[in-house]
C-alpha cells in the first residue's frame, strides 16, 4: 500500500490539473451580429441624434405648412361700392 501511494498521488494531481484546466472553459457566446448589425455605441448615437432633432427649435427647423384658411373676400369698402353699383342698375 505504501508503494502505491506515490502513484496514487501522481494520478490524483494529474486529475486535479486536468479538472482545473477544463472547468468552465465553455462559455456560450453569441455568434456575432453579422453584416450590417449595429453596435451598442451606434444605437446610442442614433438615439441621441433623434433626440437632438426633436429638441431643435428656431428658424432653421422645418415647419409644417399652415393649413389653408378661407379665401379672404373683398374689403368692406369694395363690397359697399359693388352694392351701390348694383343698385344703380
């Protein structure tokens, strides 16, 4: 039994080394985003650009055209003249 002790210690040491080298070496990772995928920093930059565009004000900001209102008619003075001319007929 005492003669087998050094061999047992060598086998146990080798097994311990192999276990520590292979323990948790497999860490699953994603395969990558592929072509055209955005990184986190690119997504943050896009979000910041959208925020800046929403907050931009002043004369340089594009505005929606005003909805068309009713067509302005002739002034009151012109209406009176037309009325007087029509009465004279």
